C-alpha cells in the first residue's frame, strides 16, 4: 500500500523531486459543517483534494477531486489561499516521489451527492468547526482550516 508521509521543517526529510500543483477544498454545508475525509494513505483527517491533471484548470481539479474522494458535487465559491511552503515535503512511498507543497485551497458549497468513501478516503463526514481540533490531522491541513475559520476575507499567500 502506498503511504504518504508529511515532513515539516525536518532535516531528515528527503530531497524534493517534484512540485505538483494541487487543490484542496473547504466544503461547507448549510449548517456550517466542513466536509472532511480520513485519508487511506496516512490515516489523517484532511480536506478533500489532489493533483491537477494536464488539460484541466485548477478550479476543475478542485471539483473533480472533491467528487472522487467524497461523492459530493460542489460549486467553488471562493479562495482560502495559496500554500507553497518549501519546508513542507510530502513523500509518496510507492515511487519515492518527494513533493514540495503547492496547493491552492478553495471554498465550495455542496450541490449534490452523498458523502461516500473512496479508495483515497476511509471515511467522509461533515464535521462541526468546534470538533476539528480533536481530529488527527497534519499541521498543514489544520493551518488551512484555521485560515478559513478565521474568516478575515483575505487569502493566505504563502
């Protein structure tokens, strides 16, 4: 099984071999709950998202990845920020690819579907913002969610 290992500011992290544009999505329902997945590759809770495919826009990537990982159709409504911290390195054990973080994080609203796990998501749940703190999550995801919840109207640029 492929594993994902996140390193942050870690001298033991592998050298970066690629930078892959990706999207994450903060999907919020009418009651203010966030759509989160429990990843199959590291067992952490996370926002849905993934890598952009050739010929696809980043917004289309966000919509596609959300559906693939959660079963939910969404409409993108805004931008949380851009995350490109070179101290965050993601190792995929299947091929030893070590990626530097590069993610655009959007907001979206659900327009259809039913929360359904996939090969990439062990669980899919609507989570109240107050309950996010108690979930096992990498600091990069927690940061993205905290920027959304801060709601200052300005995108994170980093």
